[in-house]
């Protein structure tokens, strides 16, 4: 019997939250860009940080990937808004996978979201070396050389 997508995945897939881009040159914006080696799917995640309290005030994503990757990134954007960088850096893919009821073969899709937030935080730290740095742990922040701007601009997300 074929396993169908869980309704929470479908909800985020059909109505992805916070799709879009921010001006990546702004000092208060951290941009994460990661790819999943297993399938080639790509996720771009951007956070806007209030430097006064290291809190994420806005977040946007673009995912060129499967439904689970789109749902994972959409859910992640809801999760991290309002969090400090330290809290956001502690999010693990297992949390995302549990919320969305992802099957084992789709775990790497949620890993993409964990890597993306770590990568965005790392980029923010690079631009703001005086910010209080937090240990991101895990793998994370592996930045592949992908130029997401070269991907179709009129398709923020696709299956
Ligand atoms: Fe690769 Fe989902 S199949 S990110």
C-alpha cells in the first residue's frame, strides 16, 4: 500500500508560509543555502535579526524540492520567528519530522531545513562578528556552491 503524504505536509505544501526573499546584502539578514546530496533538492532560508536581542524578527524561504522539503521549510519559518539565534540553532530535524509525520525515507528532507537555519545563522555571524555566537552543533552549515538565483524565478516552490 502506497503511503500518502500526511495532511500537515499537504497543508504546508499547498499553502507554504513565508515564501520569498530578503535583500541578502543587508547586515541584519542571514542567508542559508543548502542542498541535499541524496536528491539534489535545494533550500534557501533567510532570517532577519534584531541585533539588540539576537531575535529573529522575520524569515523567508525558497525551496526547490519535494513536498516534504517545502513543508519542512514552511514549518521551520513558523517555528523560528521570534526565537533567539541560540534557540533556533538548537532545532533538530527530528522535531520537524515528528511534527510533519515524515516517513523514514523523507527524513533527509527535514535535515535540509535544519541545515538551512544553521547556515543562515552562520552567515549572520559572519556578517556580524560582534554578535554573541552560539554553538550550532551537528553537521549543519555545509554551504554547497549553488546559485539559486539561476533557478526559475517565477517558481518559488515546485514539486
Ligand atoms: Fe530530497 Fe525531499 S526528496 S529533499
